[in-house]
């Protein structure tokens, strides 16, 4: 019987996070590189607080100080130990804004290259690559303290306390306190609202503890709202007859809204159908017939097909077949190639694009179709949607921020392997691109006028 071999010693870590934390503390404080959306500015180094050491990941958004401001930044590198001879006056990262990184590793590398090649700030390049991801910034404002609110109530009752600047300043003090009762304000806005001398009086009130300066975060994706008009009461026959004779614009607008779904229509759509009806709608609102409502815009009708996958491919012409076969062969073989496709409007280029996109999907790859600003029409998008359904995402700067963000997440998550968009769609986070189509590639709208000025 052979002697049993000795087994190697085993080590089990029952609390790895605590152990990692101990190792981190032993290694000393950590720092991280952060890119900010500031012209011609590279990444800046910030100290990582202990509570964020296990949370910060490259590509994540963070709030950091910059001078007297606080801004949204993008983590550009993993946290690393501070060098012994490094600066000792680094500012701390304030907090993380996301639980997951907004940037993929590939986009971090791409935006770094864009910043270097096109001579812009790294944060500017990142901002261009993240449509629909709002940035937050810190704004300094002044507001009433608890003592200030009590003093404002006394001032309103004519019982204000004397002694702050003398009795001659009491009316000004009352105006400043009363102006701040509604909401915190910037000093410039306060001076404009309360009148001459308000800025100096505000400084005195700060020293007295009646108002205080605070930094408030603003921005970051406020919802986009549009105005609707709803029919809430139908005028009687006599009123309608009067409108037909004396107010034909009101009568026409009323008829359009009455025929709309749910008796509700976007105001801008109503003005397109009946030009100059805003005043007419306001008049009918006062009569109790209409109501204005502010709501988020609906999902675009031109991007949500009623029956996906209902349009079968058409028979290709000989010229279309020749172009398709040449590019499809390279797709199947994994070869890199560039093809120039000539064709006037209506010659069938779009059908070739869609056939090649289908071939890319069959190879387990994605397809990016770039079109000029004017070329991204509802008809073009409708054709792709009718062929591929919800596998198509559309990235367009004209979309509301919330919708752009939703489409961007669909692409990144692999739900939409086909992306149709304007020049900014070049940053689409497609995981495995097999085909890039640039329609009307000579068009000037492919040139970005603001930083980064890519083409």
C-alpha cells in the first residue's frame, strides 16, 4: 500500500473585504485620476477617501472640487497608492454619482485618443461620448438660517430688531430677508431682486447668522417636458356657431383637438396643423373648454414600429447584388475592407445597407449606420425598424436627454446590435462591430464644430 502524499496547506479567507481593507490601509492613502469637462484640461489627481476606496471603478462618474466649484468628473484610472514624494495637498473625491461605470474600458481608451488627437480636454471628449448622461455642478447660493426665518417674520410684521447697520438700513434688511424667503438665491440674483446695496447687506446678515452661504448641486438630467392641450368641456351648439362666425381659428383648433386621440394633442403639433393657435387656445382655456398640461414627451412614433419584422427583403438588382456579395464575403471572412458605393437618391443603397446589416447579425456582430443630420428621416428609421424591429437603436442629438440615455443603455446592454444615428453615434458602445456604413459621407454635417472637433 503506497504511502499517501501529503496535501499542501490550505488558506481560507473568511472575510476578504476586511483583509483587503487592512492591506489597503497598510499601503497608505490612495489617489485616482479624474477627467473633467474643462477645455484643454487633462486628468487631475484626487485623494480617495477610505469609504470610496472599494467603490471607485474606471469610467464611473464622481463629484470632485475644482477651485471654488464642484463638478462632475470621470474616473480615468483605478485607485493607486500615493507616491511617497507625491503632493500632500490633494483634494478629496466628494462622492460617487453612479453604482456602475458609465464608460466602458474601450470608451475610456477611445476618448483618451480623441483628446490627444483633436487637442481638447479629456473630459470634453468623454462628455461627447456619453449622450443623455447629465453632469452636475455646484453653485454657491445664500439662504435663510432658522434665525433668519424668524427675523424675516418679525420684519414682515414691522417688529424687526434694530442694530444691524442702523435704522436707516431696516427697509433694505427687510427686502433682503423677504426676497430669500422663497428659495436660496445667487448673490447676483439677490442684488437684482432686493435692490441697491443688497450685496453688502447680505454680507452683514451672514456675519449676524441670519443667512448663510451654501453650495447646491444642479443639473444631471432634469426631465424634459412638453406642453399638451386637452379638451375638457365641449361647447354647446350656440357657442360653436358663434366661434364659426367670429373666431374661426378657435373653431378650427377645437375641431382638431376634438378629433385627436384622447382629446389631447401636443401644442406644437396643433400649431403646425393650425398656425397661430396659441392665443386661441389661451382664450378657450379661460372659457373652461381647454386645459394646458406639461408632461414628458411620448415615445417617438417614428421609432416605435407597430409591427416589427413585417417587411421582407426585396429582390436585389444585379448592381445591388454585386455590391452586396463583395462586402458580405469580407464580412464572412473577417477581413477588413473599405467599399465606396455610388448611387443617386432612389437607386437602392438603403436596401444594400439593410442586407449587409442582416449579414453582420448572422455573423454575431453589430452594425453601425451613420447618416447626415438631414438624412435621419422617420422614413429611413421606419424601414430599418420594420426589418429588424427592436434590434435597432437610434442615437440622435435632437432626442430628449432621457430617451438618448435609454437608447444608449440598450446598445451597451446588447439589446440593440444595430445603431442608426448621426455623427455622435460613432461613440455607440457596440460590443462587437462588424459593419460601419457612412451614408452620404461627403456631407459637411459629419464635421463637429465644437470640441472635440472630430470628423
